[in-house]
């Protein structure tokens, strides 16, 4: 570009004149902003539009216009180099305010100015203070020491702003995979310069050398098509969209919701929201997982997360216990249900979950562990975390409910010798049915299979040793008659020898609270798999588990703290009094015992113990029991 000196001769001449430097061939342009580099769509297959209104190269190397003469004030340009005056034709916009205190105040003003005038104005080129002073020192005044050098602490000396439609596209490096493109360049000449000027011995930013005509439409509708003017402006709407993204809502539903709430978005904006929601600051899944674990720990002082590494240095077990989980176990430590589920993340880690039952009769998770394999080491690491998170409640642990997995049972028996390990009735019946149908035991008719299944079911729910022996003999006879002797031998070796873990009458005096299955735990897995699947990243899996726990904690707090009392239209006065101090679940558990006591009340006599004022002697049917009215325990 030839140098341009002298004063402006017309709107098409961009020389600075006597107040500043001119453009020259050494100027270095900034990188385009606000998605200006249209050719990158060819090169990088980039699908997300950039949203910056200013150029990313604002801090690039020094650029600008050189001085036209020796004293920095410029001279007259020659007819050969002077641009011909442009005919003023187009859309004129209001010029910006002339004087500003510093770059921060200018940036704040520019944001409002571009919104008010409906323009997108990236930075075309910049000049640093160092470069400006270097050029001034080369002038006559500078060599004489009389030039006013720009102070070093002012940041950039000059920035040139142009219209987004005046940025020429770079030479394409595309390979022709996407030949149809859209570029913004229309040859728009709009521009102005912002530079430091000495005004009344005070350095201020001045807007100068402006050309405020556009060769394209400038309307609210066209301004609404730029990425800088699109997006979600309402914070309440954004919060709702974040929730929809967290639960994996479909893009069409998110798009419809935004349009219903008058947000200026297009499909590409919704696609970008979904892509951003699936990544944590662009990190890899390993780094994102570490970030989620750290965020879980930091969200509350009593949250506890543990990552156990295997021999190869990879995460073998990731265990999480929130403050709500720890409180639930401290209140209800007698029974813990344990089970694992597959297809909860893309790394095939199993979700091993520990659950208790609260006073509302609901399952309440007390620990999550993501384990890479179902091995003894992994189970032991999960139990180590459980001990750390609940150092006091383990003293009251009495029952562990599991499925039929023998590895789990062996480890749990070794780690919790004072607790009884019970096998879920559902898994016991299901496993025995599947076992007897295997080819190695022979093929049987459907009627014989039904007889075998009935005998197995009756043994599982046998209420006494006599009843169990009866159905055990029936199973033996059926197997002998239909030729399943090998199956009966397997049953004798593996199941009959351990009947205290799965037969009903062996668990009657244990605090299982009528939990004979892991149905509450299976119900939780069903709900959580509506959100996560085998394609979910590990980071999203952990985030989902943490958010689910937060929702459960909120619901529990609401249910237990609301003011009022429970009533039941079918209860008498005594059962109504029970509801005054408890809830429907607990009252329903007491009702059969209350009805049994009322039906036999006439057969008993109640007399105070002459030796102990806190004991009532209950006599009837030839026996006398001592009832302690202090703790209501009966001998």
C-alpha cells in the first residue's frame, strides 16, 4: 500500500493527516473477530461459530501507519497515490463519542454503541505504545528531544475498527469437501481509529478519521443474525436450559423452549450449547473426571471422595459419599443393601451402590463406588471408603442384603463379621430357576419345571424348619422322579448348606425391616439409567450421581421438616396417636402387631411387678412375661 500524507481530501481517504500516523505497507492486521475467518470452515471443519465481537489478534505485534514526513506531521500526497473521493452512498450510522478516559471506559462504551447502532466492529489492526515511540524518536522532533512520547503504562497506542463486512477473506486452503460456504465480506468501507492524544496536557483516547457509511443493510433483523446478538439473555431461562442439558433433553425441545421464551437463537446455537455441556472446559474425560471429583469434594466440607489406583496407576475405584449420604447411614445403620449395575458409563465401570432404608420406608443411597471390575480388591477399596465415611455407624450394622454373588459375600463376611449377610430372595429364586434350566442337567417338561419352581419358591419363604424340611423333601422327590439328580446334588452342596442366608425363617429375628429383596436398590438403578447410559462419559456419570443426590436430599428435607401431622381415616384413637409421633410407613408396620394384641387382650392379665416399678407382669396361656415400660422390651 502506498503511503498517504496530507489532510483528508474525501471520505475515501484514510490518511491520518496532522494528528497522527498514516497507514503504510508495514501494517500488520489483527486476526478477524466474530467469526470473520470464513475459510476456517474449510480447513478445520469447525462447526461452532465464534462469538467474540473484537478480534483475537488485538494483542498482536505492532502495526499501524508510518509517519509521512520527518517531523511526523505529514505532507501533501501526490495525485498518483491519492485515493479518488468515494460517492457517499449507503447507510450512514451515528459516529461514536470522541473522547474517552482509557481503554476500559472505551470498551464499555463500545459495547453499548454497537448494540445501539446495530453494528459488529472487530479490531482490524493495532499499534503498541513502544512502536509509536520508536517511530516518534526517528522524527526530527524526536531526535531533538521535543516530541511528546506516549507514556508506557497506557496499553495499546492505537486500534483501528472496521465493519465485520469489510474484512476480506483469506486465501482458502480448503480441499473441496464443503464447497458451499457463506462469507460476510461485502467490501464495506466503514472504519474509524481510536488512539491516544494529548488534550490540554492530559492523555485521552480520541476517535478520529472515521468513515461511517455501510454498503449493506443495518436493521434490527440483520443485526439479530450475528452471533454477538444471539443467545440466551434471560438468566432464568438460561438456568432452565442448563437443567434440560443436565438431564439430556432433546435439542428440539430445548430449541422450542427458547423460542417460546422469545430468545434470539438458531439451531446452531442450540447445537453449541449441547456440545459445551458435554465437555468440562474442553478437558479430556480423565481430566474432566478429576475436576468433577474435586468439585464434589469442594461443594461441602463433609463430602468425601476417594480414588483408589490399581497397579498400573489407573483409577480402579472411585467412591463418593455426600453429607446427606453420611447422615442417612448415621441415622439408619442397621440394614445396608448392596448391589451393582452395568452400563452407566462409557468405560464399562460398574456402579456399586450402598443403600439404607429411611423412616419414610424409602431407599436412601449412602455410597456410590465406580469399580472397573468385580474383584476382591475393588470391593475391599469400596469398603475402606465406607469405613472412612462412617466411622461410628458401623457398630450398629447388623444386616447386609446382597445378590447371589459369592465374591461379594466372601469379602463382606470377612470385613463385617458381626453382621449377617442375606441373599435377596428375588435373586435366589431367579438364579435357581436359571440353573435348573441349563442343558447339563437335562431337558424337562414345562409341568415338571413348574413343580420344581414351586418347591424352590416354597423353600425360600419357609416360615419354620419343619416347613422348609417338607418342601426340601418335595424337591428331592421331584428331582429323583424326572432325572435331575445332578441338580439336586448341586443344590445340596451350594444352597442347602447355606440356608441361613436365604431361607425366611432364619432371618425372622434380624432387623431387616421386611426387606427380603433389593427392590429399592433396583428401583434406584432404573431411575438413574433414565439419565445415564453406556455412552455417558465418566465425568458426566459422576456429575449426574451428585445432582441426583442433591435432589433426593432436598426432597427428604422437605418431607421431614414440613409442619403438620399425619392422619388416617381407618385408624382408631390408639393408632391415631401413633401417627402423632411417626409417619404412615411406621404406623403401617405397627398395625399388624397392634391388631394381634387387641384380639388377644382378653386372654392376658397385667399386674405390676412388686419388686420393680418399671416392670409389668403379662400372664396368659400358662406363661408370664416381664414387660419393661421404660424401654418397652419384653423378655
